[in-house]
């Protein structure tokens, strides 16, 4: 029997993983005191039991940086120059090999924010939608997709929370079946980016966005779940009753051990192509030139270039 949907595919493929791992995690985690979180209204009532599941994106759901992944198609469409592609490819290369240098990733994200001043917002959204098939979807962790499907099956709203821009995060969240996407927002004037950051969804900013959404949607954070790989997301993890570390960095691993949080290992990337609309003819021509081999080659070339410069 063939699955009727991508969610069915994930559920069938990963049933054993869900039964052995996600099920117990969702059932036996003790509730915790919510640190730094004051709820009002529906989200804090004693009888409210509406949980949500909050997922960090980079290296928790996908195995690469969602922001850096689009440097090549942005170059193809004339939004950035060759030097910017080289810097992004080098950073992506280090991101994949080093276990996530968050300081470096944040510096590059700041560079990208400045670099995109004057970009046409509609053009960026179009490029992301058309090239999402080949750039991000092959890097989605099967274990994350299965866990997301399991939360949805339990009636939990799934929310993707990322420091990357909303133009990148929203279509990925939709492909995953998430109800909401919380992401950084660039200031826009007359349909173009101003080069200023309106909201940075990072660190305490993630926790703030989660609390505001919980207030709006009536989520009970005491019974909600959160997943991340980075110690920078401790404010996010401490906002919910059921935090878990996924592929954690060293600092988060230590904190998870101290707090008794579960630690999950995601390592099996799969594709979400069946969940996405077919790309346009223009996108097929573009993505044919920017497949995985091209990305790897660009990263290797960039590494060689920067090593010679240093």
C-alpha cells in the first residue's frame, strides 16, 4: 500500500522510531516550572491543556543553515555578487563540518542583513519558493519529520521557530505541515528591504515570540514541547514544560544533562519534494545548475580560497 500523503509516508517509514523514541518522550516527560514566562489570558488558565510543539529549524529539523543555503540562487538571479557567494559557501562549508559555529553564523547573518538592502521582497520570495525543492528539502531529518507528524496526529499545533528570515522559514514550515512560523523580519519600505532588522528571532527573542503566540492562540506552555540543538535557544527551551535537546552543541548537552532533559539524535536526511508544488520551467533550469554537487563544490572551492588568503 502506498501512503496517501507525505505525512503518511513519514509516519509509515518512521513508525518504529516513533514507538521507541517520540512516544515515550511525549508521554513521560514531567512538567516543569516555566522559567522567565508570565502568561496571561487563555494560555495561563488552570484548566487550559492545549499544547503546542516548537521546533528550531537549523540542525534540528534541517541539516544545514536555511539562510546560507540560498546564496547560490540569489547569485543566479543577480541579487548578490560572486564575493558574497564565496563567503556564504565558505560559511556553509564550516557549518556542515564544525558542529555549528553560532558566532560565525550570526556574523554572516548580520552581513546578509546589510547586503540585502534594496532587494525586491517579491523577487526573494519567488526565488525561495522555486528553488526550495533542491536546496533545503533533501536535508530534512527523517526523525524530525516523523516527530512533527506525531505531534500533529496528537492534535498539537506545530510551530517552526528560526532566526532566519520569514521569507525562508515560512515556506519550509508549510512544507513540514507546521501551523505557524516564527522568524526574523527585515524592515520593508516600498516593497524593498531597508537593510534594518525589524525583529531578530534569536535567543530571548524566540522566547518572546513563543509567549506572544501562546497568548494569541491559547497554548498552555506548561504542557508544550520545544526542540533545539543550540544553547542559544535555552530561553526557548525554558519557556515550555517539555524541552528536549536535538543534536546538541556542547553547552546545551551539559545543560540537558543537568536538567534531566532528553537528548535526541537526528541523522537521516530525506526529501520533502512530494509536499511542495511543482517548480516553474524557469526554476527547473535554475535548480539544474545548483544541485547538491554544485553546493559541495562551491564550499570546497571557498574553503581552498580562504585558506590561501589566510
